C-alpha cells in the first residue's frame, strides 16, 4: 500500500469497498465495521466519512458491487434469445449457484437493515431493479408483452427461489447440498408456471375461446 497522500478520494473509496468486501467474505457481515475497514486500508474513520456520507453509504456501495456481480452472473447463464420457463429455470439455478459460491456477500444484501425513516437512494434501487428485470424479461413473452403481469408473477416466483436459498444455506431445511437446492428450485419454477398455464387456460375457456 502506498503512503496516504498518494491516494485520491476515489482511490480511498474503492479501497474501502474492496476491504469491506473482503471482511464480509472472510468474517461475515456481522463483523463488518467502519473502524475495521479503516484499519484495513491504513486510514482513519474520519477519512472514510470524508469520502462516504455515513456507514450506510459504505454498506450500500459494497452491496451494490454484489448486485452487479449477480446481474452479470445471471445474464451470462442465459443463451441468446432464451425466454419462458426454460430461461426462468436457468436464471433460478444460476441464482442458487451464486448464493452458494458467495454466501456471505449474498447474505449481506439482506442482513443489513436499512433505517425505516429513510428511503434507499435511487441509484441503489436501480441496481436492484436491473437484477430483477432479468426474470421479468424471461416472462414477458408468456404474457403477450404484459410487463406488469410479468413483474407480478416474477416477484412471487423469485420470493420462492430466494426462500429456498435462504432456508437451505442457513441449514434450516437440512438439504443445503447443491443438487437438492437446485432440484427444489427447478420444481418450484416448473410447477408454478404449470399452474399459471392451467389457470390461464381455464380463463380462456370461461370466456368462450
């Protein structure tokens, strides 16, 4: 590490984010703290708060990197033009892979409790939406381009996929092995989509189509 005066504010910012990420990976989110990050990069806490608004800002920037990683991981898992149930299953299994391989970083997204008296910054919400847009895009063609319905169904499905990861990776389902988590994820997606298909078919029959 160079001397302190060799680092710009942007460099200190990046160093702090990387140090925080390393702490989470090695020790878990509960052991993250501004003082520990500052010590890791050889600066004071006061210096950190010259480049970040507060501790919340530090955590959000670390988690934003994780969201970017998840987005890239999910997008790379898809074949060009892939959509529908096949694409949704691919995305779900890819999400399980990321959560298993990066459990501490993945958990940090949900372990941090944002203050109820303040809103998440718009730039962070946009990153969350960018990740969520991937399963939504896979569903839109199934609903004749109805993005709103695709969004509603994607939220339900992804709530289930996330729940499987959460319970499995915290050993609350006694089946955190990769093949079992993936089998549960595949079953959830395929059965839910099959149920939607039956439901929509019934609506068409009732309407006289």
